[in-house]
């Protein structure tokens, strides 16, 4: 049997084992040796299948211990998104469209479900952005924190995973986007929009929070398009270089 088919048998065995035993994240899975014995497949092929499952976040492995069911995370999706952007299979504009469709709703949900701690962290992120208008690296770092808090406040882990993967893979391009803003006043305006979103979430105004988040993404898309026009972006340029910070 081809190696790929054997690897797939191991993968299916692990998925079936998780489902059939109703396992949750952190619970133990069969070892490589046990899996190899039960499936009558070489230890090397089982090890390779386990390595792929680990990269995908399906399982977690610690030396000297049996593998465990993995925690939901965005690491694999982050790499996939970055690959799609860097190979021009998707555009920065398309990423903004997807983010907007999710994060406008996320702002609305966050306004209904936020905690005092969420609001505190949003305020801190906004303050950090306002104090970092001359430092794109720091500005983007606080920007990422802000959106991460909003998405986390929804209480929906899928929002965190999907949006988080798009935020993380765009760090460098977001930094460049801030550099292309016309002076610190325009950068400060980005921070001020975040301030207004935080206010709406703090007050529990779901419709206002959604409205402001939509405005924020509309402004980001206008900046992106204006930047592309100004820079005369060639057809084959890496889109990561021409993304505007949000």
C-alpha cells in the first residue's frame, strides 16, 4: 500500500478514536507504538502521520508522554493565510472583505458580552496606539491586541481563530501601511476610531459598535486603494507589501 494511503489510515484512526471516545482537548491518545501495533503499520509512518497532525493542531506531543488531543488554535491557519497572500492566491483586499464581514458582527457581539476586563484591555490598547503614532511597530502591536480583545469578547472561539490568523500573518504589511499614512495625524485618526469602538462596546451599544467597526474597515480599504494608486503597484508585486493597517 502506498505511503500516503498508510498515513491517511493513521490520521483516520486518530480522528475516529477521538470521536468514538468523546475526547476533549488535553485528553490522552494512543501512543505511536500502540497505533503502530493496532494498525500493523511501521513506526516511521505513524511518526510522520503524528507529526502532520501535530502541525495541524489536532494533537499535542510532549517528550516522554502519550500524545493528547490538541487545543483549538490558529497556528496552522495563520501559515496557510500567509502562504496564500505571499503566493498571490488571494489579495489583501479580499482579506479585508472577509475580516470586515466577521469583525463588524464581532464588535456587535462584544458590546453585548464584554466584561470589565475586556473593556480595560481595550482602553489600554487604544492608549498604546495613541502613544505610538511615531512607532509603527508598537502601533501595530497594540492594534492587533485591540482586535484580539474584541474577537475574544464575542465568546465564540471560531471568531478568534479565523480573525486571529489573518491579523497575525499581516503584521509586517500593517506596519508598512501605517508608514504610508500621511503624517501622524492620520495615524492618530486610526487610533481615535478604535477609541470610539471601545466606547461603544463599553456602553453596550451593539449597533453603534458595529457601525464604527464597518466605518473603520471602509477607511482601511480606501487607504489601501489610495496607496496602491499612489504607488502604481505592479501586477506581480507581493501583496503583503501593499496592505494597510487596521
